[in-house]
C-alpha cells in the first residue's frame, strides 16, 4: 500500500512543478524527464554542472585589489663615506682638539682642595651641568670664572673638562670619584652613560 501512495504523489508534484514553470513564462530549460515524468538523479547533476560552468564563465563582479608588497627595511650596513670626506673629518677633529687643548682663551677654571687648577670653557661646562650654568650666570662679569669644586683629584677635573668637550677619556680607579663629582654638579649625562 505504501508503494502505491508514493507512486501517486510523486507524479503530481512533478507535473505541478513543470506546469508552474511553463505557465510563468520562464526561459529556464526544463531538465530531461524519464519515461514516467520524473527527472533522474544523473540529469539533475548534469544540469547543476552546466549552470555552475555558466556562472564561472561570467566576468567577476568584484576583483580584490592586488596585495600590497611588504615594505622592505634596509639592512644595516656600514655607510659608504668618501675618502675625501674622511680626511676632512679627521682634519677638523685634529683642529678642534688643538683649539680645546690651548688654554689662552679658556673662560672657566676648576680648582680642587689642593689649589690645583684645570682650565675649561664655560659653554661646554654649562651644557653638561645646570649647576655650572647657574654659577656662570651669577658671575657674568667675572672672566675667567673660578669655581672651587672641593676635594677632587686633578685627574678627575681633567676628565670632567674632557667629557664636557665631547672628548673620550679613560676611567681608572677614580670611577667613584667621577660619579661623586657628577652627582654634586648634576651631570646627568655622565651618570647615565
């Protein structure tokens, strides 16, 4: 009895669907039917495959933008400095060191507890220390400005003036004395470096 019910229901559904498609005036071709009016599974797959091919052959509605090429970071390498420029820089450094080593035009004198003096330049000393800057501002009319720094070795005073002028210096066993001087005169660059 179940077999008869399925046979009678399926053809009615197919005929209703086919009649609706033809009555609506659609241009969609109907798939081939089998002898009893129902389409086979293979025919449905062929129709689906043909429709899919047709969709894929259409031009795309949206084309994604091409990916942006990653920005390449330059690898660190040694700069190419012309030999002429190197010679000029060396000459300027030698000239600058010669000027700084002369004491004729110095305008600041650091004096330790033993009365030993080291000469320097106010502009450099004021640049590294707000304490020196305040002293120089308060003694604008006095040249050279004499500053009694306290109980420090002469070597420490030389190192401080060299540091203020950007020169390299070697730290010996007096590293604690240098830090003490830097703390007393607020030379933060020396404490940090």
